[in-house]
C-alpha cells in the first residue's frame, strides 16, 4: 500500500497548484502542475512494472509447484 499512498500524496500536493493555475491564472503554478503530472507518469510506470514483475514471479512459482 506504500505505492498507493505515494500516488495519493503526489495528487494531494498538486491540488493547490491546480487551483492557482486554473482559477487564478498563476503561470508558475502551471509549471508546477506540469512537473507534478510528469512525476505522476513516472510513478505510474514504476507501479506498472512492479505489478507485472510480481505477477510473473507468482506465475513462475505456480508452474514450479505444479511440476513437483
């Protein structure tokens, strides 16, 4: 659940900058939003890789157990 909390914290940290950019036309906040969204993409990709690795490991363990 640590990854979920990491994603949640990242999104929460961007909320104020979203408001500043969209509601108050603060350009610097827009830059922070763009950076935060890029960080979100990177984190999401990391999570996707981890999930796939765990699935592959579990599948290999099941095959090894079935051969015994």
